[in-house]
């Protein structure tokens, strides 16, 4: 995927989905309603790259077509450097150099496989047999439990944030975990809230409102009992207007434009 290819895809995503939150500003707040398909830009990128994108964004599958990891949302941040460096890399020789590949293969072979398989190639991974092995080891690391009753009982408060254009961990995956948490414990708004950041890559970057203070919000919640109904996010370096700000809303609410200065957080409502 060339820079031009990814730009064409991102532009197609924005054209299709940006206005669903009431305002065309390059930020897809209603990201779950985005119905972009790569076929919509096939004339610009070609059939092979459409197939490639479908394979990536539908998530890893086994031979039965069952997902062994979540699908990925189409979002405005997929043409940025922060997305490319993790997903595609910059190789022009055919030798993979994406960070997902460079970091993933060694950790997969030496740590996540049981028993370890030093020197294992990524193409040797069996999506039918090896997933169970990696999940077993992954259980030592993954913070994905859906019973946080002890944490809640101790008065703990949790703010989770995730970039919708995160190329390392799928926004769909953390959303699905949060839904399971709610399904298991009921309304968790009194101790755990998830804030999705449209356009943001892994921990930052992308055309997003990536500058926000979640720590102060957490302090006010924990120490003063003031839960964050929104967190004001301000434009990062990759968003074209440095004066832009918007509220980041607790999932499943999204920032919807209600009128006024489109650069002011007060012109939006979480609903």
C-alpha cells in the first residue's frame, strides 16, 4: 500500500462517514455507524489492494472463517505515519519491516508459543492449532477480566481510552471487552468508563483530539466523587486546525454537533 493508496482510502472513509455525527470536520465520532467498504475506492487502488484491506480489517480467521481476533474499524487515521509504521511498514524491497511484524514474530516464537519455537516464521503459524497455545500464555498478560467487583468494592475508579485508529490493538476488541464487562456486572458507569478517541493511533498521533487530561479527570472522580461526563480533547499535530477541540464521550455516547463554533467543545453534546 503506497502513501497515495492509504490517503485515497482514508479520504473515502471520511467522505462516507464523517457527516454521520452532524458535522463534516474530518473526525468520525459516529465510528460504529461507518459503513465504508474498500470496494468504494477500487478504481483508485485496484482490486488486489481492496482484497488486502478486506483481509486486514475483517480480522484474523481460522480455516472455518471464525474470527480468532477482532475486526478493525475504518477511520480517518489509517493513512497516517502512526498507522503505517505498525501495519505496513516502509519497505520497498518486499522485506517486511512493520513494527507489528518486527516485534510480533520474535515474541510469538519465543514467548507466546508453548513450547517456544525459536526461529519460527510468521507463515508457519497455524490459525487452527496455534491460537489456543498463544491464548494460554496470553492469559498471563491480558487485562481482560470482566469481573472487577473487588476493584469496585475498594472504591477503585477506572478511565479507559482507546484510539479508533489504533493499529496495534483493535478498537473493536476493547469495545467488545467493555460490553462484556457491562454484560457481566451491569451498569459500570459508577466506577469504569471507556473513552474512544476517533482518528487517534496507538496511544497518540493521527488526525485526532489527542491532547486530553484523563489523569485530572480520574483524580476528581476518585478523590471528589465527580465522574467525567466528558473529557475535552484538543487537536494534535496531525489535525489540520490547531484550534479545534471536542468532548471525548464515555462509550457508547458520541460527540454530536448541536450548533455554534465547530471548534469549541461546548458546541457538542455527548449523546
